C-alpha cells in the first residue's frame, strides 16, 4: 500500500489522507438515512384546464440507524417514533406536460413533515407528476438523509367547453348528411307530370 505522507484529517464526514505516491485519498463513511416521500392529488384522472390541482403528502425517515430490538425479534409492532417525520423538509413537485416539458413547484414541509402544493396546468393533454425530496447532509453529525421520489402519476387536462366522449378526447365531427333519395324521386315525378300536362295542352290546342 505504501507509506502515508501526512496525518489523516476528518472533514464534513469524509476522511482525507495523503499517500506516498503523491495522491490524496478521500474516504466517505457517512451513514445515509433512507427516506420515504408520499403524495396524493385532489383530482381524478381528468380535470379542466382552468382548474388547480393540489398535491398533499409527507416526508419521513424509513429507518433510523439500528433496527429496533422488537423488529429484530420478529415482533409485529413497529412504533411510530422509530419512523419520525422530517420537519421543514424542502420538497419539489415536478410536473411533466404533454410536450415533455417540465415545471417545478418548491414548498417546505411543516414541523410534522407534511406539505401541500398547488399547480395550474393550462395546456390540454396528458400530464404527469412526481414529488422529489433532494436529500440533506447534516455536517455536525456527519450523516445524510437520502433523496427520494414518489411514483409518477398521470392525469388528463381537457377543455370544459369542448364536447367529450368520456375518455378525455373530443369526438370527430359527424359526417355530412346525404340528400334523401325520396326527394329525387319526387322531383322526377313532378317534372314528368309537368311535361305530360304541357304535351296534353299542346295537343288540345293544335286539335282546335
């Protein structure tokens, strides 16, 4: 391995040491706390383009350091205090439009790790969203909260004034109506009657 040319230094959760090969090596052994973020929307699968969608959710630690003794023993009771919320967590709502463009909404969770955000999608079409917690590093204690995402959820935005066939799409216009054939028959019969009357009139006039 060679000989270390300097004393090791611990800085912001990382161990730095110089080596005889003129390189400085960094070792990171900061524990990462797994995080779970969840969110629900107040709209269904379809909404109008002049409405506002609201996402409500929370951020909490999946497990802190050691597994509780009762969980190791296989006891089914897992107490809530072992999975506390993250207060004042910054979360980002990522909304993906029909054309693939993204818009973000940033909010901060409260003391209980709960948050609420709103967004107004004006473009009609298929949208989707996810909520992202970017994670956080606590330097004094040299540990990290890992980043986390919710699943992607989709919804359709439609124009409330446009006719809908129930699946969020506007039906095609009806085909033009064809001219009824019975009208053609009536017209032909009327023309024939007129011709017969004219011929009869000419016949009687000439006979006189």
